[in-house]
């Protein structure tokens, strides 16, 4: 998918009925770039690598879920919370980042997921991710959220829907705070 411009796995060919292949390719490229940026930001460029085949499966599984939702609920477009929740789920399920150096934390995919998806969620809520310029209260609250999210990724059962709910609840809390 990533290099050829078509879906190689025949089990996923049906996706072309729902989405144009360039859309799948663009989603792959965008997520790949965000992963690489996160790996560089945390300073492990030479210690971790993206398994491109696993990342392709993240994208294909994500779009499969969205296609099913479109059919079941007769919807044209998925909302942003659903997009992030389902993509995050498949990212965590497929573990597309692997470690080249055993001195790196073994929970690398969860850490990368935080680095990729939390900025997206915050941006959607109209909040900055750059905590250096924020108040101590903002930093503290964001750290509590990130720590709890990380803990749940590591030790709790989650689904696409529970991740979507978490994102929706976070967004709701941000919007309610704005309105109060």
C-alpha cells in the first residue's frame, strides 16, 4: 500500500469501494511522519524503527472499522473522536514500532502513541501541547491525563469505542470549561 499505490492484501480489497487508495496512502504517510517525529523528539532515532508492514495493517484495520461503521450506521463521515479512537486502538494493537536497542523502554508503542495522539486530541480541543509556555496548573493536569492514559494503555482492557469515549469526554470537559 505505502509504496505501490494499491492494496496488496486481497482481504482488504473491498476498502476501495469505500475509500480512494490515495486517502489510505495519505493516512499512512501522515501517521508514519508523526511517528518518526515523535521518535526524534524523544531522542531514540537510532534505537527504534517503524515496521512498515505493521503500520500498513494499522491503516487497513482502521479503515476496515470505519467502513463497517459507515455501513452499520449509514453515515457518510466519521467524527474526529471516532477517527482518533479507532486509529489509536489499531496502533496499540499492531505495535508498529520496534526497538533496536534493548536499553530503550519496552513500552515504546504506548509512549509513541502518547506522542502522536495527545497533540492531536489537544489541538482538536484548541489547547496547546507545548507545556513549557503553560501554567503550572495546566502542566499538572495534562501530566495527570497523560499518566492515566498511559497506565490504561498498559494495564487495562480498552476498545475502539472506549478510546473514542475517552477522547469525547476529554473534548467535552475542555468545551465545558470554556463555557463556564
